[in-house]
C-alpha cells in the first residue's frame, strides 16, 4: 500500500486554496505529505497554505512545470498525486488511486467543473470523459495535472516535467510514463475544478484548450487574478523573459 505526497502548484490562489486543502483533510485515505509550491504569488497563498499545515516551497521563477518539478523533487513518498489550487478531490480520491496503483507507473481520473449550472457540470463531466476515452483509444493518454498520480521513481526515470513549456507539461510527463509502464484511468477518482475557466465564455475556453493540446501554449496563464504592481523606475521594471512563463 503506497503512501502519497500531494503536490499543489499555486500562484495567487489564497481565495481558492482553503477549499482544496479542506478536501485533502477529508480524504478517506489521508496523504502522508502535502506540498504547496508557491509560484511567485503576490497574495497570501503561502500564509494560507502554512495555516492549513501544508509544507510550502517557494518557486519565484514563474512556470507551472517548474513548480510541479520542485514538488516532485521534494516528495518523500513512493507515489505523488497532483491537483490544482482551485480543485476539489472527492473524499475517496486517494483511496481509489491507492487501490489502482499496484503494477502501474501512472494514474489519472475524471474531472468536472464546479460552481456552474447543473447542465454545465454534467456537460463538462461527460465531454471530458469522452475526450479521455478517445485519447486512450489513440494510445495517447491525457493525464491532467489537476487529477493525476505517478510513481516518484518512474517520474524521475522519465526525466520529470519538461521545463521549456508554458503548459501541457502534465500530459508530456504522462505520455513519458506510459512509455515506461502501465498507466491506468481510475473512474472513481473524481476531481471537481473551478468553473472560473469559463469566466470569459465557453468559446474562448475551448480555443484555449485546443491551443494547449496542439502545443501552442504561449499566454496560457495570462490571467493571474492579482494585478501586477505598477512599474517603478526603469531599473525596477520586470524582466519580460523571466515573467513569460
């Protein structure tokens, strides 16, 4: 029976993070370690995580792949599960992943939106499950960072997360894991994720997802939910190259 470290990358997520951490407290099979990687937040993300008893790792260089990799490197358990700071795993999430882990190197489960109309909740669940099924048929498993788990050793052998992409790092690692061993879909390991991705409408959301799966991820995380500070003197201006992740 493997133990799990749960890794959560977070940038300006003080509003949503408590719900995620509360969901981890309610797990029927609790995690051995919870790591929140603070990816250069300008709000109280780190303080919120510490107040809930999570281990906080600073990652000032922007980029979700860098944040996820830092969490992987710090994990002490044989297995790592990942979710996002605005996502809510069901209470049986880790229990279901644990039951499916023997003989596998990677696992992933279904997702659906929360905080939206019942019709959109159902549509998101059905459409995402159908998408995952198509990917499995094509032998290209689509592991999403909000709901995936993997053997820490296998992930290290696969080279970890690619650091040269703005998004899609989770899928790339998942496909690398599939080349090393068995990767399984776990239907009961459901994660609900914030419907804020639909704030700008369904059309822009679908276009963003299309750009993501086709590798055009530039600008994927353009909305940080906290305004950038006003530019200071010329010498204090942000470095565009550093802030482009």
